[in-house]
C-alpha cells in the first residue's frame, strides 16, 4: 500500500467533542462546542481549549478566566452539534437545547447538568497561535455523575455514558474495547 502527499492540516483524530460552558451562572453565559481540547499535564492537573477570537465565547473566557469542559455523550450529540453551529450572540443555548445550567464547586461558569463529567477550569495562560487562542487552564474541580463511579474501585466509567468523539467533521460513538493500558506487555 503506497502513500500520497497530503496538504498540511489538523488530522489528529478522533478527538473528544465537548461542550464548554463559560461566563457567569448568574449573568451572561454561553456554551461553545470544541474539539480542540485535551490534557496537557497531570500534576498539577491541566488542560486546554482552543477558541477562535471572533467566537462569542472567547471574550467571556478572556474576561472571567474560567470555563467548564462538559464531556458529551451520544444522547447529547444533537445539542453538541447545535451549540457548535449557532452563536451565543443570537441564542440562549441553555434554553434552546433545554440544558440545565448548574452551579459548580469553585468556578462561576455554569456546569451543564446533563453532562456526565464537568471539568472546572481556571485559565493560567493564553497563547495566541494564529486562527485560535489556546487557553491553558488548571483543573480546579471535577463534578462526576455518581451512577458512573464504580463502587468497588472508585473509578469513573465514562464508557458507560456512551461518550461522543469527533473525527474529521463527523461525530462517532466509541467502539469495542481492544485492551487496557499495559496489556501488550503483561505476563501471561
């Protein structure tokens, strides 16, 4: 099988499709769908989101220096897509998608109640990168759906919530489990 040249681009897929909530639960708030997100450090726990400057949510995050990454599920696929193509300048996305804005443990940005896992974040640095600004953030709290926590191990079982993934313009569910971390070197 041969290879062909392809123009440089962002082809690292799949990615999580997440809804980022921002603003103030008691004031102006919004939801932004992003796939440019991920973990950048485990100690301290840190992550990032990248947002175009012209997006309505950009100024809310820049001003408050807080946001919440809300993991999505197959049940939230329609809302995830809708919140990604509609602007908060024109719509109250919580109201339109019948999503519940809940108070978090630490940040003023609202959590999305229907999300199985909410990651409360405080911005530590903003990197201007061209089309997007990257908001580097410390994870300051996690809000997890109790029914998804394994009672024996205490592990969060996101796979039971049917997480949503994004790959090159399309949404997907996760497939079958192929192994666990370190399975390739375990002794038989």
